[in-house]
């Protein structure tokens, strides 16, 4: 899933525009008054509800395809997020202790709690 607002906008805005275009094309060809669902006819007052529900359905479908496209376009570095390995070596005497040191015991000549 997109992680920040810029990535969400890059998915949602094209999905919104495509939902608008799909709404115009579908309802230019079909009138909601001609639809029936389980024998239930849509009245003239309910047309706006059909237009709204269809728009949000089109927007959800376009958003889903945008998220899939976004996830497939990511590079392997973005997906795997390589992180630098934590050093496991003991610092040499006289050198300051490494704050990333995660060894089993504190390094020699370093008081406990300082490493």
C-alpha cells in the first residue's frame, strides 16, 4: 500500500478522473430507470442514488487497479529495503565504543551501560 500522501494522491487522483469518465460513458449508454434488481425497478427519485453508488464503485475499482499498478512498479530495493548490517565486532582498545554494537557482552574497558 502507498506509504505517504504523495503516493496516495498519485493513485487516487487518476482513479477519480477515470471513475468520472467511466460514469459518463456508462450512463450515456444506459439509463438507471431501465435497470431492475431482483424485480425491483428504480424510480426517478432513486436515479441520483444509483449514479452516486455507481461512481463510488467505479472509483473503488479504479483505486484497486491503481494500487496494484503502484505495487508492481516498485523496484526490488524499495520492496526489500536493504538495511546496513549491525557490526558484531568488538572495538579495538583505545577506540570509542560503537553505538551500534550488539555483541553478547560489552566490549572490554567500557563500563557497563556505556555500550
